């Protein structure tokens, strides 16, 4: 069942752009949902397990005078994507009287840190399912619902470019998403759909058990390696995504943009 803000509003302005963000109940996804709402977007917020957080995001977006709907989604469960896509179709019709949304942001995910030589097949499968197989097949199934022109933003990681211990599987699947993004950019270009990658550096969220947020030592270490002299916060990434999908930015596709303060240049 979906959670709906301002559902009573029936006059759907066809010019309002709609973004669908996976894992938007907290962290980078939440910050992006709020930022895009402030920029005039309506938002489909997905959450895996924290429905109450998603409800709060929907409420706050409603307070900004924008519309939002929350839908549950586990991106590692490809078998559930058909029902999810049907749900997106339903909320587009019910809430916006539309058949398509404008921007897909593949963001939701988890970290599993293991030393490469001791990594388990279970961790491998989990990371592939969430960060690559899920992104691949969810995008495949949602593309028919993306407007022309539209945009897809896939969230990778700085670690697909530079080394961090115990991140081999995670970083390799993020690298796979970067390659996929260039293929999608080529195939969807004729429809006017851009496909780009945002690769965050270390961002203080709940990710990796909130490790960065809780360790002053790690914060100082990352700041010392970073030209801009600090670690990242979710709003840094949200601002970059907002710039990438802004109305005037229609000729950038197939690109990877790192949002890391220039760490390890
Ligand atoms: N934070 C960093 O340092 C950093 C750096 C580089 C890249 N990234 C990437 O940025 C993205 C967001 O990370 P974050 O820092 O915002 O993490 P976060 O604060 O831990 O939030 C993760 C979000 O993803 C959702 N999620 C987790 N597993 C999911 C699944 N199987 N299906 C659907 N949604 C799922 C969570 O939903 P629930 O709360 O409902 O479970 C939550 O909304 C991830 O792709 C991550 O790899 C993060």
C-alpha cells in the first residue's frame, strides 16, 4: 500500500517533473528527495524496511507544497519488480494523472565489508543482487515508464576508482554499474534519456554501520586526504544530483561524476 501526500490535489500540472528515488527514506536518498522537492520536483520515495521514515519524508515534501508517494521496494528481489512497476503505474495515474515519470535515481543499497581473500559467496551474492542485478533489472522494467526526455542517475562509489580495504566486491559491482550506465546511455540516447553516474566519496550517513559518522579519527583521516579538507555529507551528493538532472542540463550523458571533495586525486 502506498503512502500519499496531497493526494486530494487533482490538478496535475503536466510540467511538474517526477523523480523516483530508491532508498529515499534516509541518507543520500532522503537528502536527494528533499533537495529535488525544493527544486520543484514531485517524488516517488521507495524504502525497504523503514516505512515510518518514508512516511516522514512524504510528509516533509508535502509541507514544501510538492506531492510525494512512498512505495516499498527491495532492489535485491527481482521477482518483486513486476508488482512494484504496477504500483508505480497506479500511483502515477492516481496522484499525477500521468503515465510516466521523469527521473530515476538508483540509490538504495547496503555495504558488506570483507577482506578479499576471505570473502564469502553469500556476501558476493548479496552485493551483486542489491547493487548490480537489482539496478539492471529494475531499470530494464522501469524504462517504459520514463518520459522522453528523461534522466537516469546511478549511484556508484569513489571506491570504484580508488582502493579501500575490504571493499573489493562492493567496488567491483559499483564498477559494473558504471559500465552499464554507458551502455544504457548509448541505447536510451535516441529516446532523449540521459544516463549518468554519481560516485560519492565518504559520506557520513548510516552506511557501513554509520562508521564515518561515529569515528572522529576516520573523519580526520579522510579530511587529510581530501583537497576540500573535509568528509562528505548527504546534501553534498544531493546537490550534485540536482544539478545533473536540472532542466537546463540536457546534453550530459554516459558520464561519471565523483562527489568526493577530490579525495585521492
Ligand atoms: N555513505 C557513503 O559513504 C557512500 C559512499 C559511496 C556510495 N554510497 C552509495 O550511496 C547509496 C546510498 O547510501 P547511503 O549512504 O545513503 O546509505 P544509508 O544511509 O545506509 O541508506 C541506505 C538506503 O538504501 C535502502 N536500502 C538498503 N538495502 C536496500 C535494498 N535491498 N533494496 C532497496 N533499498 C535498500 C535503505 O532502506 P531501509 O532504510 O528501508 O532499509 C536506505 O534507504 C548506496 O548505493 C551506497 O552504495 C554511499
